């Protein structure tokens, strides 16, 4: 049985009595649960993850019959993502908790620890998680000598020990020690020195080698078996494959890698479910793209083109129709440039002249009056601005499906 409780139940009162009846009762409950080996795990959660309350909470996992007498403490209070006003446990945070609960390790630094009944007794059956797990952040320090006289404190460089372990020759290429507690920076360009380091290049090569063939593996798991695979089991299988590839690589957090998979898995699982229930023909199906548009004081749902039932249009465009896609993007970019040029032309006009050639909002030219005035003033004169306006009208016509022969606009103006 798992119970969500306020954090205070872990330490209020004590086993032999308390300052009030509630504390005394909670203390006796803790003592009985510990002595009867009923508590399997205590998991500390972040504050402010439940709507309506910001207090920190815990999950107490109880089991009626246990042979083991130790208790697994997990401090998950630091693992969350801020979403609006609330904190949220992401999939990677939850998996880290579940994996620790299943493995019951003796100790995971700053996260989990298996505590004996004897130690809990010595603490008076106080189950407050910080008594057993120190998950506090390392306090920031300031070296006054270094601030006044220069130099980089060696103890601060030592805080990056995981990196020096992964890249054993990198520290020497960046810093030089003179036998004092301080070092000097020897690299003229730190970024360039890191990127050119043999250790770093070896790390990148190892990473690429570890994930070589991963796309082929995914193709075999998700594409070739799409009609019969177990969708929920497939995510677990892929996760374990990723964990196996990440395991020999230093510095990489396998749970961050899992989060990247989970971020996409919702859409993948939905597509697979559609294909399994509706058949492969669903991959070629398109659906009306319905949007809400304002009409007066009300909104109505109208169709705005089409959307892929399973496969996004942009994916098809960028893979099978790449040449046409790039040409379309170029034309749209040019259209934006022309619109910007048109705005610049309007803003450069004198206030007194605008009324004769612009619409009431002063956002566009009135074609008839503007064309007549251009014919009168410029005639056959050519300029970049006129060419830009001609191109603008030609693009508008082309977009509307009404092709105009080159030069038509200028002949109309003249």
C-alpha cells in the first residue's frame, strides 16, 4: 500500500510521547510500523506538486509481511520541473524513483539510501529524510585572495572532478599550477582548446560509436513490427537499449536520455495505435484542418486546408518534395521582403500625399489612383522600387492562380 502524506508525519512527536496528542500518536505509529517491518520505503517529493497545497509531501510504501527490516529512503525533492506556478515530476524523475525503489541500492549519493532498523531506533524512530540522506547543495564559496591578487583556486578546479576523470589530459592543457593553492589559465582560447583536445575527440567518437546503428534498430523495432508490437513494452525495450549504449560513456545521464525519448513517445504511441487499429492505409489519409475564426462577436469553426492523419505534411514535403519545398520557402521569403519594402515606401511618403494613394488604414496603396499617378510621373522610368512593386503584384497574382505576363503591370501604369 502506498500513501501520500504530509512531510510532518515523519518526525512529529516521538515513540515515547510527545508535546501533544497528535505528535504522540504519530510517534507511536512510526515505532510500531518500524518494529513490525511494515515500512518498505519512504519517498520524499518536491513541494508544490499538488494543486491547492504547496506543502512538501511524501509517499510511504507499506507491506503487511516483510522479512527485511531495513527501510529505503529516497529523496526526490530536488527532481522536478517548474510548470507555471506548480512543480512537476517529469517522466525521467519518476523513472529514477521507480528504478531506485526496484533495485533497493545501499546508497545513491544525494538520492537514496538503505537504512537499518537499528539506526532508526537510535534516532528515536524519527524518519525525517534529511537525517539519513544529505541532498543539500554544495554551498558556494568565495576566495578573497584570488579575487584580490588573481589566480584560480585549485579546490574550485577540483570541483569539476568528473570532467577531469573523463578527460584526463584536458586539465593540464587548460591550467598550469605553480605549486601554490592556485593555478593560472594557460589556454588563449578555452573553447578552441577544449574542442581540439584528444580526450574530447575520443569522447565524441565513443559516443558516435555507441549509437551507431541506432536508427536501424529503431526501424526494426517500430517500422517493421508496427502492426503487431506491444506499444507499452516497446518503450521499455528501447529505453533499455538506450541505457545499454549510454552506460560505458562518462558524464551522460541515462535518465536525461530517457526524457528525450519520452518527450516524443506520446506521438509515436498514438501513431502506432492508429496504424494497428485502422490499418496501414491510415498513413496515406488526410483530414480537414479545422480552426476557429472570429466572425463578428462569435467564433466559428472553419476548414483551413488539410493535415496528415498520421504523417505530417512537412515531413512529406521535406523528404519527397524537397526541391519544390525549398522553392516555395524562397518565394515566401521574397514575399516577406517585398511586404517590408512596401511598408518602408509607405512610411517614407509625406503625410499630405498619403490620403490620395493609400487606403483608409494607410496600410496599402489604392491600385487605380496609384497606377495613374505613377504613369503620370514616371512613365517608362525604371527603378528598384517600381520593380519591387511589380514583383509584389505578380507574386500576389501568382498566389491567387492568375498568372500575369511580365511587363503587364508596367504597361498598365503607362
